[in-house]
C-alpha cells in the first residue's frame, strides 16, 4: 500500500457518483444505511458468515438477467431490518428509478442485516420501523456522511467495544479509486485484547483510527467473544473501475481478507459476514489481470481500515452494554 493514497474524503464516496445515506433512531438503538448513485451500477456479493440475513442477493450471481442495481442496503434489526430495503424501493420508485418492465419501474435493491435486537435499545415497537428508516436514508444520501454511531452502525457492538459504521478509500497505482463501507457488529474483537492496538493497524494510513501503533506480541491475546449475543459484520466495497458482475463477485471475495485482518475471530458460524461489491464502470481497465488483482487487494485493505474506523469513531451512550473505544483509550 506504500504507493497508494487515500481519496480526498477517505470515504467510499471518493468513488465518483456514489452517495451514502444514514438514518437511525437513538432510542431504538438501530438504523439503516444505503449506498446509491444517480445511475444503476454493477454489483456482486460474497457471504462467508454462517448466519446471514439477506434480500435479493441471488440475482447478483453473474448468470442472472439483471446485471446492475439501484442501491445496496445495510441495516440493523435482524430479519425485521430487511424491511429497510422496502423503504428504499419506495423512495427510489418515487424518483422514477428502477429496472423498466413495460411502463413499470422496479428498483433493484439487495440488502443485508445485522443482529442488534438485544443491545439496550427500546425494541417495543408497534409497527416495524425499518421501512421508514430505509426511506429516510435515501433522502439523506450524499457524498459526505458521518461515521461511528450512525445508520446501520448505531447499535452495533464487538466483543469488547461498541461497533459502528466505518468507511475508507484508496487510489491504486492504475488510478482506480476503491472504497469500503461497513457496519461492524462482530462476534469477535477489532482490538487486540489487553491493548489499545487495532488488529488492522498494519494497514492504517495516517492516523485515521488513532495512530496507536502495532502490538508486538499477540500470541497470548485470544479475544473473548459474545457467543450468545448479537453478531454480523456487513460491508460494501466499491470502485470506479469497469468491472463485470463476475469481477465484482471476485472483488467481494477478496475483500473478506480485510475482514479477517481486522476482526478476530471472523466468519464464524454465529456471524452473517457478507460483502457486497459495486462498480460504477467509469474507468476502463488498462491491464485486466494486474488491475483486478490490485483492486481486490485494495478492497481488502480498505475494508480492514474501515472496520477499525467504525469502532474508533463510535460514540458512548449511557444505555450502552459495552464501552466505546474512546471511553477506555484516548490519545495522550
């Protein structure tokens, strides 16, 4: 990564044309996040966790008819949170967006959820709140957006600290921009137990998650986990490269390496770990082999960094069941 730099915002929206919207309910301690664009974009997906919750992911296989999507959704709420995609579909249809069938437009909106139902928030709703959260997230979609305790990361946790929404970007030597967006809600830890060092610290660029340095000895620091609680890390990696749906699927697969670098353990039977990949197809590949290799590597390192940023930027709240990283570790 020594030849690479972050994009100007160090967000997934450094990929030109992409927008991110967040909506959350602090009393509910949950929310939804949407990635969208002015034009449909190519997308793929890869699942490595043992307990996923998804909507419309089958159509992202390279042999399916529809090759592009209108938005991707990350949401809290477990199965209830899948309804956030319905709100996104409603909002996009009102904008005249979607796959055209005769005189009808059908927005294509794959989604993934995480489990945050027992995180200290008020879940005694009478009507499922996630449809409205998804609709609001579309209305808030912009190039600039907040990280930490927002959107799908509002009620997220890890084994030791609060989770959160994270993002990061990088520009590859070929000039392609790659970014990541993640809601960190892992069974494992993002921080080496007993230290203030992130597992992802070898990939940190600047002081984007505190600059705390690298732990020298992690051999005895196997983290505790929350085996019976609320898990799943869901992410999106994106690029402006001209990728096919099959190449997007390969990018999503490679990005899981970043999850494994940043969360220990990861991809467990109790996590629904999933990565979507998106390509705006704005920049052609100059070398299909070398460029796609580097884009996959960049996606993995961006995702590792984004995970650490999500945990690092989480905000404390009096109803939290675990502390925020900033409660325990502060820069001198």
